[in-house]
């Protein structure tokens, strides 16, 4: 099984948690990407690995139009001829403000990473996904990107960018017959982005640990099939369906 998990530039986070859990599975290759040469990777490279499994760490700059393609082009040198599951996890969530005071630069930054990033990744990795017998494309999304669940909390920039990424998941399901796709809300997790939002809304800290989130997210990914009702939908880490 070959799995690529696009991680953020700060650890610990959901990306590290996902890679850590997946590497404990035998005969699994996890391709973890980080955003730059300056990204700390010691924790990532120190993860325990099950028999027959291995970790590949590559650089994927979310703001580059060519980085995803370069990553995919480099994979044959590692013996990678297909990818079974892609988890688009990297995200930007530093601007949680209401409409009138959200800057255009914040909107552009979040859109570049949260929306265009997964699109570029899917386009570049499509040939390797198609080479898998059961390909899956999974987005780590957020309930803050659900129009149906929208409330008064300030999250214009982040929410808009996640709406766009969710749209991609539905489109992949409709346009690509053999590829299962899913948007997953990982819960309100104790990560940097999660704490940023907690600070804005006056909460001491997010309620969920990374470990709790990872267990739920992986359960949804494992259960995902193209023929299942979940493909092309937006779900919580516990499997509950969210409205778009």
C-alpha cells in the first residue's frame, strides 16, 4: 500500500499523527511531504516503522505551481509506480476574522494553500492514482467550511478556502469513475491552527488530542470505497455526514 500524506510545516500536527499511525501497518509506504528545506523533520524521521514498511520524505511547496509535479516525477526513483491513497492535509489557518476586517492578502494566502494546493496535488498525482486498483483522494477539511453549519463565528478567509476544497472533492467523485474521494473534518484538535481558532473565540484549548482525531480520520479512510455512500461527501471524524 502506498500512501502520500501532505503535511504542514509545524510539528506535532495531524499530518505527523497520520503518518505515525500508518507506518505501524506492515508493507505500507508513506510518502510525507513538508513545505520547505527549513521544515523540522526529526520527529517524522524518528517514527517507528512496521515490517516491510518505509517512509519517504519530500518537499512540496504549497504556493508553487510546479512543486507537486516535481514530487510526483521523483517517485519512480523510490520504486513508486502507483499511489493507493492521497491525504491532502496541509492547511493555512492564521486569519480568523469577520468580513469587514479580513484582508485580501489573507484570503489569497488561505486560498493558495487550502484550495489550490489540493487541486495541484490531485492533478499532478492523477496518473499514479489511476494506476492503483482502489485509489482514494482524501481532503482534511473543516466544519468551518460548511455553509450548512455556518454560524456567527469569525472565519471568512479560512471558511471560504475550505468551501473551495470541498467542491473539489465532490467534483473528483463525479468526474472520475474509479477514484473514491472524501472530505473529512478531523475535529477541533490541539494543533497550531486549532489553537489559533481557540484564541480567537476565547476558548483555552481545543478539546481533542491528535491521537483521538487520527483514529477517527483513518477509520473513515479505511471504510471509503467508490461504491460506498461516503464517496464524494463531507463527513466528521466519527462518520457523521456534514452538509456542504
